[in-house]
C-alpha cells in the first residue's frame, strides 16, 4: 500500500519546548538574549511548528515582596516577545501568517525553581501543557 502524507489522520502536531530566563524591566539586555529571542521568533513563525512552549525560569511575579518594576513573569515575557514581533516582523511581507496571530502559538509556563536541569526538561516535554504528538 502507498502512504499519503497529506491524509489528515497522519498530520502530527509538533511542539518546540525550551527554557528561557525571565528578565525585569531593569535587566540590561545582553546580545545573547536578543539572539535567543530571534531564534524563538523563528520557531514561532515556522509553519511546521504548531506550538512553542517556553518554561520561563526565575520568575518573580508571584512574590508579593517584589516591587512591581522588578517583577517578571510569562505575562511580561509575552508582552516583550509581542513587541519584538511588532518591531521587526509584522512590517515584513515575508512574515505572512494568514491572519493568525503568531504569538498565539506560544505557551509560557512560570518556573519559580530556577533554571531547569536536563532531567526536568524531559519531564517538561511530557507535561500536559505540551500539545504536540
């Protein structure tokens, strides 16, 4: 029998899972951070990736002892990435997303335990927030 890769039943959902460190408005932006943000945007715009999952370590938003200008969470990450997206990509004709907000592919998870180990990232990839096959 022949295998038709266009069959809807054969379509696999692909999730890209990564970790990233939170920043506050006071954080000095290091060039390496911009490289990672650019790589994240490339994955967000990749039509073969259905979901981009970011486990954001070092978040502080749930800590009531932290002043607002030093808080950082997935809300802030999503705002920052949406702004970078607006600044650099939405003016480009080559970033056609067929009317779908590319940031809707992003799932961010607040991580308060610090940078995850490789072991923890394997568990993260198997967690319920990851919708890929």
